[in-house]
C-alpha cells in the first residue's frame, strides 16, 4: 500500500512536469498561427468574392429586366 501510494505520488509529480513541458512546447509552436493566418486570408477573399458577385447579380438583373421589357 505504501509502495502504491509512493508510485502514485511519483506519477502525479511526473505528470505535472510533463504537462509543463507540453505547455512550453505548445507556447513555442507557431504552426497553428500560420493556419489561422491562411484562414483569415481565405475569409477575406470569400467576402470580396461575395461582394463582387452580388454587385454583378444586381447589374445582370437590371440588364435582363431591360431586355424583357424591350421584348414585350
């Protein structure tokens, strides 16, 4: 029982050290920041494309409306 308790305390202490090391590695890792930057660029491009398509859609709608009225 004493040996098990000592092993448990050692494993908990080792786990804390491992967690500190993992957190330090996570804080130093910048690969996630790159992915976030690419995601923001993609989102910006999407907004620009949607804006242009909406503008073209309105223009085309007016053009086809004029053609329809001219044919009537």
